[in-house]
């Protein structure tokens, strides 16, 4: 009898008495044949499809089970808490499967360096997303760096998303080795370093090595303090700092020195700094960087959730909103600012025509006005402001939109009309229609606001 059986409905049955997973026996009875009623399976979620099998979580307790598992055409494989001498061999074999697109190693305590070595030897020619949760020594950090460093061509490396979650770098040289491996990688677009306990010195080693192809950087749950202000300002868009000396990193770095660099690089689109400990100086550095770059910045989404930001920090951000023209999404929820900060945001938003999505605490006095302006931006306020005749604007082409005929005081009625028009028979909001309907109503005048449809 095979140690592992995969049934037609996608259920994996483990025929091994050494495996004990509480609470799953009844589920196995319901989905298994009668003669398999007492067999147990691993805790995971799986489904069958025409293109192969998806597997989300898997525990492997011995070598024989690992030998059976590797025969399956997984598309997504997440190995958790594994032990056994065959584990590195399983990792290498799985990575060679053309069907495998997502691969994760979590809570691996034994044979860690061999597993990382298997990743390097097997290559990442098919895997697009790699997730690791482990403690890196200098040797394992060097092994991972070697894997990233040797696969610098998109032709031999399909990896676009690298996630290190709750990883710890035991010594500084482990992080340095990993960072060096990032430097010349040309396929990576998204890098997540979530709850990795990174501090200022770690960022100083990491930021100069961020690959030029990077679009998304997630630093959730680290310790961003002090020197991080200058580092983030100078590397917020993967800027090449080859002309900077190590001693120039930190808060002493002048913003004017790198303003032109911020404008010339547009790779990074999303920056997540949630659950850090940013100070007002850090916020000033970040906001100044985005304001200097203006519409030339590549940053469209910024997450500052849960950073203990007070009214002073939000007021400074609000004062710079008119200049932060690249930003479309901003998350400042779960912070400590009050009505004064909300008023500053409203004041800045009146002169910002690009920010469309703002996550913030609810209950402020000016919340409705803020939501109103966000909706205007989403509906095309930027286009409406480019109407012919505005002082300082160039002449617009024949295809430009017409001057709006609706007085500003009637615009709330426009929103009510949009909400009534953009709902289907089932009461579901047709979000994709809102912008075009809003522009039409603003251009055609008050008579269209109350017209039956």
C-alpha cells in the first residue's frame, strides 16, 4: 500500500500511524472510502484543476512520505516544520517541476543550509514566488545570496516575488551576504521583509543593494528609526547611490542633494512601512522626498498604518499633499492623530487632484469633506481643472474635455445622481462606470442631474 494516496476529490490520505493531526479524522472519514475510514491526512487545503494540483500547507515527518510527495505535479507547495534527511532532495526535485509556481519553506530547523543549497542548485527557472520563514546564519545567507546572484537573467530566473517572513539574521554578515545577492538580480519586482527585526544598521546594508527592477517593497513590522530617515529618502525609488560615501547615510543627508535622483527613477510603485516606529523626522524625510519628486515619482501607494503618528506628523504631511502628485493610495489608519491632523489633510487635499484612496481612522468632524474630495479626484477632477481658459495652462487640443457647467455648490447632487445611475438590477454598485458618468454630468449641466434614465 502506498504511503500517500491522492483521491479524485483532491484529498491526500497519509497511511502512516506516526502522523497525528488532531481534529481531522472526521473530515477524512467523510471524504475517504469506507476502508480508509481510520486513515489520517495532513492539515492543508487542496483542490484539483485541469492544470495540476494546488497545495497550500504540508507537514512532512519522514523520508518515505517525502519520496512519495515529490512525484505530484504541484503548482503551489508550502512545506512547514519539516524534518528528515530527504528534505533537501525534495526541495530540489520540487523546484525542477515546470508546474510549480509558488514555493514556501516555513519553520525549517534542520538541514537549513542544505535546503538553501538545493534552491541554488535547482534554480528558480519556473517558480515565480518564493517565501522563506527561517533563521539565517552567515552560511545560509551566503547560499541564498549565491542563488539570487547567479540567476541574474530573466531567461534563467522567473522569480518576481521574494518574501522573507519572520526571518532572523543571526549575525550582521548574514544580512550583508543576502543583500549582496540582491544587487545584480534582474527579475525581482517585489521584496517583502516582514517582521524580520531589521534595524538602522541592517537598512544601511540592504538599501544600496536593492535591485533596479524592484517595484514593491514591504518592510512591515521592523524597527525603522533615526538613520532610516535619510536611507528611505535616498532609496525610496531604488536610486543608485554609488557616489555617496557610507558616512553620508542617515538623517544628515541633505534632501536637495538627491531631489534630482528621485525624479529620474520610477521603478518602485508601492512602499509598505506599516507597524514600524517612524518618528516625525522620518515622516518629514519621506514626505519631502515625494514632494520634491512631484509627479515624476514612481510611488503610487504608501502604507503608514500603525506608526503612532500624531497631529504634528499628519499636519506636516497635509502641508505637502499638494506637491505629492504621484500618490494615489495612502494608508494612515491606526495612528494617533486627531481633528487637527484631519483638518490639515483636508486643507492639503483641496489642492491635490491625484490622491483617490485614503485609509484613516473614522469619526473626525471633516471626514465627509475629505471623502468628498477623494471621490472628486477618483472621478476626474484633474481633467476638469485642465479646461481651456485657466490661467497658466497651455491651449488644449480639440479633443480636450469641455468646461464643466455645474456650479461647485451642486456637485454633491452630482454624486447622488452618480450613485443612483451606477447600480445594476441587483443593487450592486458598478464602480467602473462612476468616473465616466460623473464627468458627463459635470460637463452637460444641471438639467441632466435630475433627468430620468
